[in-house]
């Protein structure tokens, strides 16, 4: 699994499995949570400082031209022109 997903996704998955197992331990069906602490061992690469504001790392589903056409369509439509960008 770790080869097909990001380290962050793998870590979150293991955390969720561990949380489920913790409930099973509390119910008495398992003696120990075999996943406890495993997520902390997965090394998640640190992002660049300020990466969330960096346009090169932003996820943009539309090109700038497509974005502008969508905005123009909203602004020019009498039913949707109240939506401000």
C-alpha cells in the first residue's frame, strides 16, 4: 500500500485503523492494539514554508482563461450575478 499512496495518506489510514482497533481492545475482543504507534513511524515529508500560498504548488482544476470565463459567466448572468469573487 505504501508504494501506491502518499506517506501522509498512509499515515492517516494507519491512524484510523489504530483508532478502530483501540475500540476493539476496549470491548475486550483484542488484548492489544497492534497498530498503536505505527503511524508515528511513517515519515511524512515537510512542505515548504508558505507552500500553501505558492501558486506553483496550488491545485488548480482550471486554467486562468477557464477561471476567467467562469467568473464572467457568473457576473453576466442575472440569476447569479450577486455572487461576488
